[in-house]
């Protein structure tokens, strides 16, 4: 009798705990969804005042054109820099919030990845020139892929921008593209500061910066690589990094040539 009573008790306890955990699940899941929606809405709402601030600063700059003293000039420069940094941060937060709530619809276009890499390289060249960093591209003439062009160009931008940011003056940044039957490979290599072994496993995490003061100085906020990882994963690909301190880093992306 005791064994039967014991079994009934265990059965009842299991049944109740399952029911309770189901009940508790609903509010937690709801709260989580609400939090994601809040993050997306907040980032979205911040874009308008930032755009207004940016255009007001431009207007102020134009109006005061020749009448600015050194102090005003410095203040305006700082304000423009901070608005730029915040606009980029808000943009990144919005991308991640949307990725969390699965509200991003990927486009599916056919395009030449080499052409795209050339365009992105062109857009970051002024940053490289400023630091006398040489840039190069090694890719076949035609590398047609089916993917989301906006996201892939964002991915290439993040990797090249980082490579330039974390490479001292006089270094070199190289992007190479290659293909296999079903995959394309994007490799971004630099001769920069490198990444410590203890940081390698964390750099794709949100807000993780191996060297906070250096990253902040470079205008970073630790979200670029988490966005890069998300873009690669939505394309069912992989991203890997290898690095040697004071020698440089290599990021290797592998994605299917044709998005499903
Ligand atoms: P951040 O905005 O700080 O650059 P990321 O998410 O793009 O943020 O990168 C995370 C961290 O990884 C950076 O703060 C930096 O420490 C490290 N990192 C990324 N790319 C490189 C690179 N090419 N060389 C050295 N360190 C890098």
C-alpha cells in the first residue's frame, strides 16, 4: 500500500509541477517578447531626434561658417562626433532588436560578390588612407551569389572597418573571395594588433570589447561582430577567426552560394 501511495504521490507531484511550470512559462515568454518589442521601439524612436540633432548641427555649422571661434569650432566637432557615434549605436541596436524578434525579412537577390566587395572597399578607403594602410582585393571577376545584398555588404563593411580600426598606421588589409561548388568564402586579413586567446571566444558577444579604451577611441561599441555573426547565421553560414598578437587577424566567412 505504501509503495502504491508513494507512486501516486510522485505522479501527482510531477503532474502539478508540469502544470505550474507551464503557467509560469506564459508570463515569462510574454515579458520576454515585450522586452524585445520595447528594445526595437526605443531604438526606432531614438532615430528621429538624432536625425533632427544632426541636421540642426549642420545648419548651425553653415550659419556660423566664418564667425566660429576656436572654442565653438571644437564644441561643434565634439557634438557632431557624438551624434554620429550614437546614430551608429542606435542603428546597431535596432538591427539586433529586430533580429531578436525575427522581424527581419531577408531579400533574395542575385549579384556579383566581387563588385560588392569593391564598392565596400571603396567606401572604407578614406579611413585606410588616413592611416596610410594599404588595401587590396583578391577575387575572381565573376562571383555570382544569391543572398541579401544589403546584409552582405553590411557584413563586409563591419569586417573591413574593424580590420582598419585595429591596424596601426602603415599596415595592410586584404579581402579575398573564393568559391567552391556550393559555398563562397570571404576572408578579411589584417596586419593589426591581433586578439588575445582569452578574448577570441567572446568577441562575437554583444558589447564585448577586448580592449575597451582602444575600441571606444576608435568609435566602437562592441556590436559589430554580433551583427556580423547574425548576418552569417541567417544565411546558414559560419564565421571563424584566427589571430596572433601584434601580428594580425583573419576572419573567415563561409556561406552557401545560393540562399534557400
Ligand atoms: P567594436 O565596435 O568594439 O569594434 P566589434 O563587435 O566589431 O566591436 O568587435 C568586438 C571586439 O573584437 C573589438 O572591440 C576588438 O577588441 C576585437 N576585434 C574585432 N575585430 C578585430 C580585428 N580585426 N583586430 C583586432 N581586434 C579586433
